[in-house]
C-alpha cells in the first residue's frame, strides 16, 4: 500500500454511483413517496420475476430489441445475492411497502367515495401509514385527489436513509447496466460505502478532484477498513488531472458537455445546466469533469427526469456549487416530487424558482421561463426552461420542452427580448407514460392510452415555431442520449431512418433556409465571444 500521508487527488475517471437498496438512485427512487411506490410496484416485483426466470432476464437485458426494458442484467451465478436483496427489502423496508399499499388503498377510497360532497368523513378511513401526511381535496371541476405533505413524509417511516450507499469504480469506457432495472452488486474492483448521500465525507472525497488530500485523511473520513483502503488507493493519484483551460480571463464562453449539459462562463462566474458529465477523459473527444471550473455559481435543473437531475454527477460537484436552481413543484402531487426537498436532504444548497423568477450571479442573471409538455400530460409543475444573460448575450435553454403552443414563446420574447442563441431537444417520439411512471399509477391504464401519452419534446415544426417566436439567430439541438457514456441512463438507440433524426434534419434545413445558424450537437462544442 502506498504511503498514506502523501498528497493525493481523486483520479479523473472515478465514477460515484449513488445507490438505494443497490438500485441506481434518482429522484423517484429517493423521494420517499415515489420511492415507496417504485420499490413496491416496480423494483421488488422485477427482482422476484428475475428469481423465477434468471436466464430470461439476462438474455433480454443484452438483446438490443429490449434496450431500456425492465430486465435484471445480473448473471444467474449471482442469483443468490438477488434473493438476499429481496429478503432484505421485504424485511427492512416494510414501512415503505406499507406506505405504498396505503397510497393505493387511499386513492381507491377517494375514487369510490369522493363524489363532490364533504370530504372530512374520509379522513378517519385513511390507512394509518399515511394519516397526518396527506390532504384530500377537489379541484374546481370536483375531481378529487390526494396531496402529500412532503416535508413530513421525509420525517416519517417511509424515508429510510439507511437504504443509501455509494459505489466507487474506475471508468474504463464500458457501458454500465441500465439504471431502472439492474441493481449494482459489489465486486473486487468497486469500493462500496454504506454512507448516506449527505455525508460530509463524500464532499471531502469528491473535493479531492481539485484540492489535495491524503489517503489517511480519506480513510478516516470514510471509516474504511484495510481492504477498503486498498481499493481506495487505486482511485487516487499523485497529481490532479484538471484542464488548464477550465477558466477564462475575459469575454464569454459556452461549452457543450453532452446531452443537455451546457457550461456558461465569464471571468467572474460559471453556470451549468443539467449536469450529466463523462468521467472518461482518455480520448479527448468530449469535455469531462476535468474541464469544469473549480467553482460553479449556479447549477440549473430543468426538470426531474433521470437524465436531467443526475445525482451521479451532482454528487461529484458537491462543495463547489453556490446553489442548485430548481423549478418549484406542485407541492404534494404524486408524480411531481419536490426537487427542493430532495436535494436539501442530500446536502445541496437550493434556490427554488417559479416562472419568470430571476436569480442573479456576478455579471449576469438567470430567468426561469415556462416549460410545456414532455411529461405524458401529467400535472407536473416541477419543470422550467431558462433564459441566461451573460457577457452581452441572451441564451434560451429549452431542454426537452415542447412547442405545442407557440404563443407562449411570443410572451417570453415580449418579457425578455430576443434570444441570441437557443438550445433545444428534439426527442419527438419519446417513451410512453408507463415506461417511467408505471410505479406511481394506482389505476391501470390501457396500452393505447399509455402509448398516446409520450415523454416527447418538440418536433421540427414545433422547434421552428419556438425559434421564430424567440427571434433566435442561432439554434442548437442536443444529442438526445446519442453520446456513448449515457447508455446506462438513456438506453436510446437511433437508426439513420429514426423519426427523431429525420425531424432534426428537417429542422436544420428549415433553419438554413432562413439564414439561422444551426447544428445537431454531439459530444463537445465551444462558443467564444
């Protein structure tokens, strides 16, 4: 073992995977209401199905036809570990399973009995697991619904912090298993730490990307035994791997880091949108964590899908971010968990915004702007596009929003002026409702209904309408999961004749015909002025 008192830095290609009960952690598997529902209705039944037919799951998980499907990709030789995981969930997560059953029972109670009359007689009939944690109410059309008091649910038996752990490994360029289906089991080359995500030792660890530390200091902070300390040594290096040009001296710069991640910089400030960043710097074909500035004033999160609020990357940034700016949710709506509650419980500084709220940073400001569509027509308010003003430019960050109502963008332009640049996603044929939200549905929906309600952003015509209404002179389309390092989260597969790529080509041609500079982005890009 190396001298544990020598100066060490975290290696560039260290992956920090956040886990809950060995599953990859994201908003809907950590926030207690949604986590309970997904554990009871998706994850546990999927593991039980695997134990019935392991080889069926393994075969399907490696079949490109079923990419992104709910199949457990764990070798049959390790089925005993899955059986042990199932037993531990049934034993140790009983309060979560009880909570999920109570939600289903309560929603059925409401459907049958909330017919427009007084709701107060229903409260004594609520299951005990959710009493004091919900409110029943009508909308103005007399449609009843159940609303969760989320801050209290985080204090209830449904939020079990002991589920949380992290798995550290080195990124060698291999695609990891799909996050929604395959739990992460330990291996000889991983360092598994039973620590809650908010633990200060994790901040100390990821801070070693930019600040020197020692193996001894990290060993003490992480409370490692000799075997774990030996694995930790493989994750450390004698020198940092930071890029020399990660800061700028003047003017403005935007860098595209892949998917929906943009890094805005001036000499005074740095803003990052939807950070989902590679840790593999071997080939120079992408920006990685090495290319980020040492301090980030604001991280902007556009919405709560697993490819936009990526805890794997956010944990690597903790301790260097001034605030994470997130859109305000609808406060207690089942498919719309509060990202503010989520991130605060994980140790992040949070600024919550409504439409047209402004957040200043040195030399500029960010304005939250409305986000339409892309959530399968569910009542989800926790989504926002952003208008970034810095170094004399105005940039619209559109993420996966849809141009279903172009008049909205006319109002945005009237309020904020014309955009110099606009960034959009054209995932215009997204996954159906049940692919992401089936764990939250307490009443079955038909396949026809689910398939008609997709997680889709703009098509070519809608994107063109957005650009026209905003008066944008430049338009850029995100790569939408095409980059190689995103497969474990995105699980997308496009052929040359895929509808999405055809729509991108149509949009680029539309822009060309109108003298608008436009590109389909991939891997990396930089703009300077």
